[in-house]
């Protein structure tokens, strides 16, 4: 089985928010980046995958087992950081490892201590007395220390300084050198995914607006810059999204040949960043073409 996660027609409903219908999969040995504006449904999706909230309809299977009926053997294979766990925050890093590590069949206390030392964490100080960045480091160390085959991180580099963010991304890449492991990273820091992601899932208002290989997505789109006077009601439809500024416009397109015909020589193109992909696909009232 090459697919660790398979999601088909997932729907989760709240009073004022609906997630779905979502369908995608995650293969072994890959990193999936989930991006989108605040409130797009990223955290809800992760909680649904983890079985922390119950879906309305659709299918989620992790390691071939339905997410609504996870057994101990499935949770044993997942490394997940839940920053809403106030009980664990009351513990010291040492107590966290001693108390919760024993629930995992491959818990490695030496690896955990090595990570805490590497991250320069006081392992006897209560977690909620540490800085936000240090708290993040503790939970990262814990998640990385029981040989999980699936690692799920919601905003793993939030609150971390740029140097340590780079170190964390390097650790993620080290983890998937074992081709049996996969990682899901939900983040608003899109530059992190430039370095480590294999696949991207772009979400907006609970919907999947784009999913695929990161390299294929970036290679198939172009960022176009030109004079706003060139734009018309007809040729605007060639763009996924358009942003006007005092110098002209920027637009994202997949239809570069058609754009070239109408623009002549009065425009520039460049390869977009992941941030550009998210911005233009998640603009309000834009027709995706």
C-alpha cells in the first residue's frame, strides 16, 4: 500500500462553516503542505483526519483503517502535535516523555532527550512557563521520538526564529529519507513549503481549490506583470486572479500562450511563488480557469 491517507468526498459541517467535499491522497515518502487563508478549514481537516471531530459524510482511511474507528495500532503510527492540550502544558518536558511516551510501542526516550538537548530546552521547567517557541520545540521533539510513519503538524514553525525554522525543515527532510514515512504540514508560512513540500493542497472557505505536485503547480503557472490598460473584460478571463497596483497589474495564469498573443511585448512573466499561488487562487469572487 503506497497511500498512507485516502480521502474521498469528505464533508464536515458546523453551524456557520462547511468543510468539503474534499478528495485527495498522501503517498509514502512525501510531504504535503496544506495552505490557505485563516478560516479556510486547514485545522478542521487535520482534526477530522485525526478522528478528533466526526465527519458528516465521506471516507477517510489512514493506513487502510477508517478514521472514525482508529485503534491503538493506528494512533501508534501517527505523530501529532495538539497545541490545545492544556493538561500536557502543565507538565515539564521530562514528565511529558515519562507519562505519554509509554503509550507508544517504539518510544525512544534517548532520542527525545537528544532533541531536547539539541533544542536547548530546560526539561524540568513546566511547559506553559516556556516561551511559545520553546513550547513548540518540546512538542516537536515528542512527536519525532516514537518512530511515527505519519507526522501531522499544524503551524509547526509559528513563533520560531528563522534559524530554528530552517533546522526544523531540515529535520522534516531527514525524517522522510525513510521512504515509509510521510508528513502533513498545515501552515500560513508558505516559504517553509518552498523548501520541503512535495505536494500542495490549497484551501479556501472549506473547499479544495487546488491540489497536486508542488513542482508541477509552480511550473504550470506564470506570474504576469504589465500595463493595466491592456486588460479588458474578455482577456481578464485568461487569469486566475488579478491584482492592480500603481505600476500596473499582476496576474496569475496557466494560459501563457493566449496571454502572449494579447500582450505583445508589453509584459513580463516570472515563475510564481507558493505565496502567489495561494493569494490568487483564494481571492474573493474570482473565477478559476
